[in-house]
């Protein structure tokens, strides 16, 4: 049995939903699982960490994310606990942290995995924006993997309480210094973790019109996305862009409103479980890719859909 | 300042990608472009050069002979020098980072190194950081604003949903560009003419001590993802269609 590790990501102290996917992957692997969590108080997170062998709580005077300190701390833990493989979430922080960790731990990293075989050190990830899948194997040294959110099924919690160990945060002077974190103006749903996304394209016509989608999103507790055409036209912020040069999302339900369905957009949302397209152009390519389509003007259809859902979900 | 920009040549975003032999793709009908995020990197390098008297921009690209076109694009936009690291096989990210680092390290006065935040072929999201670690310099990823004050670089990077981190680091450093950093310029006719006259320096992997058998990450196989079966259009007036859609989402797709 090999020792494997997980990086449990907290966002402003909140346990990220995708950690459950990592934990499910690790529990199923049959290996000795070590979960590393940077926090002053472990108690709120312990119920989530059942059924694994060891929790390593990293403590320190200032646990605010500093990439060099976090990476060095994890590299030291990987060496001390002889962790053969180590996994994290392919999140904004994961993308920043794991390559640094790979370098510091002398390990090899495969990012954005859809499937990971921890025992065989193999992983499948999308390449060419999801037009193809590539299977990689890490041959020599330690293996790191980050896993795309919403892909690995979450298994119900089972098993006993883990053994708790502690480690100290690295106190070296970071080369890359985060001096300030600016929060988003409004608390938005994280698109990469969202279960439902409502997205608008060029046919939104104006920035103000995104309010129509916001209202639908509110009923569904969904995130709001946009196509590149909508972002380039200034109707939506670039943080909302879904597609090849934007975010890759993977929700249960993706509702594309007034989006034609160019390949550039499609590759960013094609793994959505169910795709709904609303477009007044019956020839729009999006209809070939959607599970359900409604031909009609989004400004008529979306408000009707909102009302119907409000009734249905009440 | 000796400014560097590392770029990658990738298939055009609209290209359909077909598998050749399980491990590589058919290149015959592909139009090759500079990876879109690398264009932001080139533009930011040029802007820094314009603001910093006595600076030069060197573009570095690893790949087969065809990557000369990518380097010519960078030269036509305004880069001064170009280095081609010849590589015809598969190199993993660590090996690629070591190769780029070897070329840049040969210049003891390297300053800011720009790259894109990811190349849109392998989407491996790590080369820029491995490069920085290999050079033992700081790195900021997913950068949407960049400024230099003396020997310090100040950048803003996007994190989750509109939230941002402000980062400071000293030069030399690596900056990985994201969309929103700038609007890349088009090459002028004069730039294109000038670029043709600049000699591209060639470096072989053996000259810098990189071997393919040092790869630790092996590509086992490429495959095409399962295609979704075509869906259906829900007929009827909008009010009727919407009712039916909600029913289907609840009862058939079971996503609500």
C-alpha cells in the first residue's frame, strides 16, 4: 500500500465542495491517504475527513495563502511522510500552487485530470481544448495530479476518524509576494464548480440585458457565464467567459441563451451533463450539440422559463 | 533590460484535430498559430521595451522547423531577436522548462520573462512556473495587469470569479499573461519586412543537455472523446415549450 496525499483547499475558511471529489477518489484507491489542510482550527472540517488514515494540520502565525510558503510546506510534508502521489483541485489556487510544488518536491504534475489511477500513476486529461483526451503516466519520481471539479462522483461518507498530525507552515521569505487580495464586488457563484450555469451570447445585445439571465440564475442558484462574442462586445466581464480562451466548466445543467455555438465556446462547456439551447436561429450550430433546444427569442423564452421554474421548484 | 518571451506554436482554435498513430496528431491540414495567450505575452514584452530605454526583446520557441513562423510573427510585431530550440519529438513539461531555462540562463542579465498562462494544445498549465523554478526566480500566473517600479514588478492576477490578487516580486521574474492584460498589436508591413532579415538563432537539445529519455511523464495514448448524441428541439409556442422543457429536465434528465 502506497502513501498518497491530498491538498484540502479552503476558500476563506470554507471547505471547497470539490474536496469531496478528491476524498472520494482517494478513499476508493485503497491506499493510505494523508489529507493536508492549512487551518488554525481543524474541528469544523473533521466530519468531512472520515474514512481516511491521516490528517496533517498545517499551523502557523499567518496562514494566508502565499504560494512559495504553501508549496515549500507541502514539499516538506511529501518528503517527511513519503507520499508517492499527491492530488489537489484544478482550481485557481491549484493552478498556481501545484506547479510550484512539483518543482520544489522534484515531482511530475499532470493538471486538469478527468480520471486518475493513483496506484498505476496514470491520468486522463483533455488536450486541444477537449477535442482529444490524452492518457499520461508518471514514470519516475513522485506524481502530482490536479483534478477537474465536478467530474469524480462523490461517494457517501463512511469509515472512522483519521489520526491527526501537525506540521508547521514554512516561514521562508517568499519570492512571489501576495500583498493584497481584492474580493469580487458581488458574491458570485464559482463557474468552475457551479452545478447549473446560465450563459449569454452576442444576442444579449447589451450589458444591461444580462439582468434577464441573472434573474433566471437566481431561481436556479446558478452561475452566469458568457460567450467570447458577448465578452468581446463588452456585454460581460472576461471572468464570465466560457470557452477556449475562458473558463472550462462542467455543470449538471448548462443553459445557453442566444449563443450560436462556435467550437471556441463549445469546448468550454461540452462536458456539461445536460445542455439546453435557446436561440431564435433554427440553424444555429448549438442545436446540434444541445440535449434540448427551444427555437425562440431569448427575451421571450427566458422570462417564461424563469416563471415556470419558480413554480416548479417552489 | 533583456526581456524574454517564450511562445508556443499550436493548431488554430477552429482546427479539427485528428489522431495519427495513437500518440500524435495529423498535421497535414492544420493552420498553425502563436498560442493566443502568448500573443498577450509578446505585446506586454514590447510595451515594457518601449518604456525601458536600451531594452531588447528575445522570443524563444521550442519545436520543429515549422515554429519559425511563430518566431517570425513575434519578430514582425517588434521583437529584436529569436531563438529556435529544435525539438522534433515529445518533451514533457519539466524537460521543456529546462530547455527554455538553459537558453535564458546563458544571458546573465535576463530581466522579465513573459509567457502565456497556458498553451492551448496540451493545456498543461505549468510550464511558466516550472521555468521560473528552474531559474530560481519568482513567477505570477494568470496576470491581467503589469507594472514595473524600479527593480520591482507589480501585477494583478485573476483568481476566482472576479476576485484578484495583487503580487509584488523583484526582477528577474516570470509573468504569465491572461486575456485582459492588453490588446496584441498587428504586425506592420515594415515589421514584416524587417522580420525577414533577422536571423533566427538555432539551438539543439544536445547543446543544452536535454534528452528525450529524461522525460518522466509519458504520453500513453490520445483518444477522441465520446460524442453526444444529437438532442431534440422542443416544438410549440414558447409558453408550451418552456413547460415541456421543465418537465423533461425534472423527469427525463433529472437535473432539477
